[in-house]
C-alpha cells in the first residue's frame, strides 16, 4: 500500500509540474537544447520586426516571436504543445538570437506586445487537478534579453551567437 501511495504521489507531482507554466526566471536554451523539430510547429507569431542602425554592427533587424510546438501524442491530462519565445537579430556580419521555453499549453489564444520587451500571451492549459482547463495570461518580461540580442552581446564576426539572458514570466488565471 505504501508503495502504491508513493507512486501515486510521484505521478501527481510529475503531472502537476508538467501542466503549469514555467513561471519565474527562465534561462535561455543552449544551441543544443534549442534544436527543435520544425515539422512540429503548429503556430508562429511575429511580435516585433524592427530595423535599427547601430554604431557597432551597422543596420540590424531584430525579430521577436512565439513558436508553438506540438508535443506529439498526448493523453487526456498531458499538454498538447509547448510555447517558446524566440529572438533573432542580424546584420551583414553578425547574428545573435535566443530561444526560451515559456509554458506547456493546449491552445494559444492571443499574443501581443504591450511595451518594449514585454509581451502578454493568453493560453488555455490543463490545471493541476488533472482535467479542468484554465485560461491564463502569461506576461513575459524580456527587456534584458531583447537588449542583449539587439546589441548582439558576445557576437563575433561571421559567427552566430546564442544569447541565454533569462526572461521573467508571471502567470495570472483569467478563468
């Protein structure tokens, strides 16, 4: 009986962690961690596409977006997809970008830029009670990240630089 209870508790902890947004300080993924199957992309939303002239790198084009990636087969209580924040900046001789795993979700309802480096995303995802669906707003504060990507922090000529500056998220239940 103790073994069954232990296994059940472990399953509950595992599933509750899977269904929640990755709130707090989220580090950027490394180049290896960021290798995703493009054939699993369900949706891509561009939040920012901005050209700017800078002294150090000339004219650059910063793009910030969200990518919703299918998780593959799912059960009644597992999330159907994962949401990532992606950034990319390029100039003639330099490139830099990042990828951050933001949350597991079932549906991406909307996304918008609310300020420079700040984005609100409305999603539906499983609650921790194994079955009910929550509608939540995830605020992504990526101001430090977008600054580092804009400046191509650490980029060398003719090489892509993976930026891992963390972003902060805050989740609010809407319904």
